C-alpha cells in the first residue's frame, strides 16, 4: 500500500537508487511522517505564477511544506498548496 505522504520521496528515490531497494527504504519511514512532494532540482508548476519553476530548496512553515525558487532574480518561497502535482 502506497502512503500518499511518501509519493514525492519515492519518485526521488527512483532517480537515485536501485529500484529493488525502494520498498525496503520506504518501509523504514513511519506513516505519520509527512515528506515534501518536491525536492531540490525538481521542476514544479506554481499555480499563482502560472508557470513551471525549479525548486532550489524546501522547508516547513505554518504547518505546511514550502518550496524556494528564483523569481525575478530573488529567491522566494511558496506553500505546497500553491503547486500542481
């Protein structure tokens, strides 16, 4: 059974490690852990800007994941709810 909180992490793992080990790795993470959907270097669609952006880093603020990116030469952030999955 796939934990929806781990979908982004699983996608990133598939880029980095042998796919036969992914289920073993994911089984180590408690289902109560909420992982980000996007990671550094990912391209994501920002609904407010109505365009794709490249994530420079991620964090946590006000109970929600935030994603930093470059907009008009400044590093800014937006909340996960403002991104399209």
